[in-house]
C-alpha cells in the first residue's frame, strides 16, 4: 500500500492536517535511520510555527523563562540585569514563588491579568481594558472554542449547532469545532479582492445557518489566517453593524496583530473600532477578542498561552465562562510568557537594544519573505497568489491538471492534499493543503508559512519549483 493510501483523509479539513505532519515525521525518521532520499531533511512550513521553520526565539523571553524555571540563575550575571529582575518579579507573583504551583486564582495570576489589560489600553489609544475581563487558557482558538462554544450550546435547543466562520479559516479551527459538535457554516472571503470580507456572503452564511438553528456567534480573524488580509476601519465597522443587527457575538482572532507589513496597512483592533462607534454599538455588541504567544514576533507556539477579553457579555454568560476555570487553574508558564509579551524591555534597560533588534529582524524577514515568495509563486505556471498584508502565511491558488484531479478522486483524497503529499515525498517540503482550512472551492490552494530564515525560504521555493514544473510535465 502506498503512503498516499495510508494517509487517506476521509473527512475534508479534519484529518488531513494530522496526516500530512505524520507523513513528514515518518519521512524524517526514515532519514535518521539511513534511508536514502532525494533531500537531506524535511522542511515543515505548514503551520504558523516560526521556530519549527528555523527562526530563533527572542533572547529576553527565553532568559526570563529560564530564570523562572531555574531560580539559581537569578544570581548569574551571564543574564542581563533586567531579565533577572523580571524573573524575580514574576516568581514573586507565583504561589510559593514557583512556576510549579497552581495559580492562586482560578482565572489566572492577577498581576498578569492587570498587565494584559494595560497592554490592551495602550494598544487601543486609551480605550479602557479591565483585568476582570481577561481570561487565560491554553492557546487562542481553544480559549474561544472550548469555552465560548459551550456557551453557544448552553443557550440553544438540541438542534444541530453551528457557527458562521470565514472561509478559508485557520486550519486548526475545523477540528476544534468538530470536537465540540459544532458545524462550521462558511462565508466566503473574496480572493479576487485580496481576501476581503463581503457583507453579502455574511448574510448568505447566516441565512444558511438559520436553516438549521439560531446561531449566536460569528468568527473572524484579523489579520486573516491564512489569507494575510488586513481589515480597514470601514470593513470592521460593517462587520460590527452586521453583528449588532443580527444579535451575534463577535469572535475576533487577532493573533497576528504584531505582523502587519502591507503598504498603507495597519492593525486596528475590533475593540477599538467598537468603542469609537456610537453607544448603540459600543455598549451592546458582545465581543470576544483573543491573542496569544503564538504571535509572529514571539513565536512561542509550543507554550500554548492565550487570553481572551470579554466585552459586553451577558453577566450570566461571563460568570459561566469563568466557572469553567474553577476546576483547574490555567498553566503558569504560558501566563508568564504572556506577561513578557505585553511588557517587553523599555528604553534604558540593558535588554532593550537586543530585543528591539530581534523584533525588527523578525518583522523585516517576514515582510521581505512575503514579497519574495509571492512574486516567485506568481511566476510559476498554474499558480497565482494574492499579496500578503499581514500574518505569517501565503495562500496561493493552484490550477491543477484535470488528470491529477481525477487521480485524486480515484484515490479518495482532495487534489490539494495529493499535491502536498507528493511534494513532501519527492522534495521534503511540508505545506498545508487548502482543504485543511475548511476551504471548499472549485480551485485548490496551499498554505505556506513565510516566517523562516531567508536561506530556508529560498530552499523551499527551489524545491517547490522543481516539483511543480515536473508535475506539469507529467500531466501536459
């Protein structure tokens, strides 16, 4: 049996992500065992994990966390003074002075909640944020989906549950929704308009959803994941008005807010726009916005640290959300990483110069890589790519030969999955397939994380080009 058949994904957008990465892990293991391959190592850029792609972690983050985990380092002058002072302060906020203790409060460490609220207030130009509105959890999407989806369940009948969500959506979202028994009802983003949000699509998705039940929430990401689209103020206002008219809770993923690089583009939070609108919106529209240490600059995806800010929520629902944390306090180390993210070194501190240089390097690498990769992909026959404006992904469209699409149907896989599997087996590059992003479209897409060392990106593009042209020669 071929490896393609062995990893046959039977559910579109649910099993495929795990199978592609499982295949990548198996090929890597074969290489370590001495099996000859046309390549020396697998390069995995299928997920928004810059460290896996080869980007270095932020020095200050690791220095502080190291001292928190091993307090003997607090006396070691090999670490900058401000890193040791930050670690000492964070340990002082932990129960028993140790990261191994539970959080003293079920909702998280109070001083970290306060720091996050202060960060949001600064970010949004003085729009107030309150610590009691901050809830921590293990990762941004689970924060919302494993808490807010239960809220959706608790307020509806026993009819099938669904949540309107953008398509394409983050590749981790369909499995999470499936896990809690919620169906994703897609509204299409407009690829020919740079993946913009379209109100007619929102209305159509809501009408479809209401044919099954009464939706209570709508999901959107800004900057777009994986599309890289960055919404402007007008677009955000339109979505807020739509949510207000239809009585929907807004679930806004804003994880890549630190990585906007498109010309004349800037990140504006949903909360800021909401609170700068009239009171009929600012005091009534329920908003759950979330962020995490998986952001482009921090890149600490493996720590699984995230928070959500809950605005204008019914008090009973907010109490319900908090009660879900009573049985187990959130992990401590991710909370400390969040505190470092929202309170980095400031001018005059020993680590400030290095920290700002590393942040600038990450942002510059991302911007230049996105432009380079987009131009390269658009030069390949049978492929076109919308320019990225933010986030860490490019999401090019594949125009595959009909013969390959028919072969994929015979094998029982999506054609974009077949493309990614063969690329992985022949060239050792692991990309994401568009169907993982819940994307059902006459065209096919692949997902590529471009936050990688430039030399690594060049290697990826060279291998991808070799495979792609060879494929087109195989299917004239």
